[in-house]
C-alpha cells in the first residue's frame, strides 16, 4: 500500500493520502461482511430457529431487521462510523464490551507473541543471511519452512502434550487459574490485562500464575510469526548485502562481520517493517486459532463462540471491529515506515 | 587447466530459462531442476517427493486405507472401541468416535488434494483473466478492483473464508457440496493474489513496444490481451499457485479446526480431527492429534519446498550462484606476459 501517488513527496501529504485510504478499506470490508452474512438469511432465524414464527417476527421487528436491507445497511454504516458495532442477539452483550474485555486478552496474547517472534525471528534471519547456503542457513531455512507449515493449533497441541501433560510444568489452558482470575478481576482500575492486573494486586504467586498461563499460547502464536520474520529478514539482508555500498565497504577491507552489523543490517530492516504491517492479518488470524486451542478468552475465542451459536449479528460486529483494528494498525505501521524511510513517501 | 569462475553465476540459469541458445526441455520442471544446484536442488527434490507421496496416498486411498473414513468396526463387524492406543489392528489408534486414525489420515489426503486442486484452479480461472482485463483497460473498474483486493489482503484470510463458507453452505452437507463449498471459500482468499500479480504485470507490459506495435497494426483489444500480453504475464502464476497450495491446505485445516469446511460425515479432514483431539490431550491421549497434525505439516512442507525453490530459481535476486568448472584452452607456451 506504499504505492500511493502524491504530487509532492512530503510526509504530511503522504500521511493524509494514506489515512484517506483507511476509509474505503474499512467500508469495503464492512459492506462485504454485511451482505455476505445476510445471504444466509435472517439473523434472528439462524440464532433462534427453535422459537415459534410469531416470536421470531416480533424479535425481528424489535431489532429493526424487518426493514428493507438497504435501510439496515445504511443505519449499520452510520453506527460503525460512530464505532458502535451493535449488540449480540443471543446474550445481549454489546460488541464494544467484548472489545474492551476480550480485546485486552487478545492484545496481551499478540503482544507477547510478537515479542517472542522479534526476539527469535530477527536474529535468526540475520544469522541465516550471514552464512548463506552453509549449514546454519540450511538449518534455519528449514526451520522457517517448518514454522510456517505447522498450524498453530497443532503446535499448541504438541506443546500442551509435552509441557502440560508429560512434564506438568505449565497449565493446559486459560489465562489464569480460576481463583486467581476472580481475585485479579477485582482490582481497580481493571485493565483486563491480566499481567498488569496481577501486578496491581501485588501477589507474586498470582503474577507467576498469569505468566505460566501465557507462555504456551504466546510461543505457539509467536513461532508462526517468527518464521515469517526470519524469512523476511534473511531475504532483505541478502539483497542488501549485494548492494554497491556494501560491496564498497568490503572493498575497503572491513571485515564481513562488521559489514553486516554496521552497514547492512539496519538498512535491511527498513523494508521488513513495511512488510510486517501486512502480517497483522496473519497475526490476528493465528490468534483466533490460538485462542480456540488454549481457551484463551480473547476476541477470536468470542468470535468462534458466536459462530457456533449462529449469532450472526455478533459475528458481523466482531468481524467489522477486527477490520477497523487491522486498518488502523496497518496505517500506523505505514506511518512508522514513512518516518524512518523517506523513499516510502512517494 | 581448470578454474572456478564465480562471475559466471546465473549464466546457466539464464540460458536454461530463456530457452534461447540452449536446448530446453518440454517436460515441465526439468528446466527448473537444471537451474538449481546443491541445497536448492535438494529442497526441490525433497518437496517433489513429499508431494508425490501424498498424491499417491490420495489417489489410492481406497486401497491403502484399511477401513472407511467413518467406519468404527472391521468389515466383519468387530467394533474397534473408543480411544484405543495404536495396535496391530489400528496402527494409529482410534478416535473418541471409535474410528481408525490411520484410515482417517489417508482419506484426509484425498480430501485435501481435492479441495486444493479445486481451489487453486478456480482462483486462477477467475483471478488471471480479471487481472488481465483490469490491467489492460484500466479506468475506474481497475481502481475499484485494486482497492477491493487491497482491503481483502489486509484482512485475516481465515475469517474471510469462514464468512464465505457460512454464506455458501446454508445447510448442504453432501460430499461434493462440502468439498466444493470449502474450495470456493478458500478461493476468496487467493483470487486477489492472482489478480494483483497479473494486473501489475499487465500494466507494465501495456506500454512495451511490442504491444504498441500490435496496437498500431490494428489488433483488437482482446487479441492484444490474449496473443501478446497473456503469455508474458502468466509466467509467475505457477510459482504463486504452488505457494498458495500450501497456504490453502493450512486454511482448509483452520476452517476444519473451527468447525467449518468439510462436514464430518462427508469426508475425513485433518483440521477437524485435530479440533476433536484438543480435548483428548488433557488426558494424555496423543495419537488422535499427532498423526493428522504430522500429515498437515508434511504436505505443507513439501508444497512449500517446491514453491520456494521455484521462486528462488525464477527470482534472480535470490538465485544461488552455480559455480561452473570452466576448462580454459591450453596457453601457448611463449605468450608474452
């Protein structure tokens, strides 16, 4: 999405054009999701198929679902513009509430996953590029392929089998033990971020409990992203190592290790940042599967829950919210890339 | 006298792929094989072997699998029992539903292959022409399509596939319907990719002198597109198709894991089996999840290795130098220094 044309290359005009692109992107996704989900038919009917027809008709009317589709669509668009994503049909939870409570869980999970991925993927990618086609590179490339090929839910299952069932070191699922969960949800302010909550609560054992619950899900999701980072860093560093200025550095007799560290590595990371923006979708898609595997009560877990109950109003709301989040994050990352690298602005 | 000349890197590759100057094979893949060396060739061969293995498994599933995918007893009516550990009767054990895990893994290969072939074919058939027309004609339609594909790109593909799957299925559960529905749901994710690649290549090719010449000769638009541009912009499609196939298997498994895609009664699907296995793991039962999981990993690794090596060969920036032994003619003894 860095191909936006602006008459001048200034940062400001780039940002404005890029921001304006967020709106059609979200609009397209909202429209798509709205109409595709309505193809199935009436949301009330799918959620409460067992009720008598009069009751369904009454609820339809109450929810405004008996209006013409285009009227519903228009009012839905207006609501989304005000960041109002609706209320679940089955249990009347507002989607904004789900975003606040379960969103915190997803944020916690994805944050640690990205930290793990950066800590593992970037250095390994650098090693692979540095030793191109020799043993470390071969091994790491196979690792990269494997990390990509292994579905998060299978990796999660293996991790559980090893660390929870066999060794008994880590818990099987959830975000914290039940009694810990009850206790740390009573702190004020309740951030719904369990690590912060448990620190606020101030019991070391509770903090450790939360950390123990986080390790396996974060590693499962993080490894998927680490594989992507490894490949990105490797390819970009390889291309940078071929450029003339790096060759010039070598020609001056600088040792290869120093060439990689001082001259090539930082420049090779710039395109990686841009591409990382595109991985947000992969990260969130992976989060849905990870949350389902570890019963981690995040947005993805909730989404699957409502999918199972055929509550398509809730599904529509959550998916729309995810679209908004994805668009905003990729905007932010593009901004960061533009600030770092002037070439992106054109 | 023989010396290594690293400067000659890629010459061989360029020749093998350009088709000019050197004899070039009509058998697909042979040129690519010739262009690789060392580790890259190893990757390609390993990938091809794995993919062929699964293809055989899928094609001959009725003969390889000892039981049907949802049989819970032998042909003479002996019930397996639930969650039985691997034994001589059930090599990979049995599931919570009492089915033979080995048979389900074998039948799962067939499901995966069918869905992937369908999904990739549909994606190409829809995406390539769309990209060609959109890129060549340009205008508001082109801009609109680019915006839509950008939006689809940025969105988690699994969620997209789920939503489309909900819309398509709406109650059908016959096997063909299940496989077709799963394939179409996956297609939504990949059409944008073919569209973007072909469209961008078309936009670049549109201004080339040979296309200009065709236009100047009065060739109608469709002739320019089909005869002149098409052949030059589809070259990257096989690589994308291979890489997508691996991704599509993961998407199918993800759909199955979340309870979408293939109906359990319609066919064996690895992702679905894994979702059932999650609850078994807490009790220390490993065989219900391990084998379908390994199957997914293996086939995706195989497909990815093929795609990656093809990509390496076709992308000159990544191509490994193939160092050739060059034999120089004997130097004349009295040559001046």
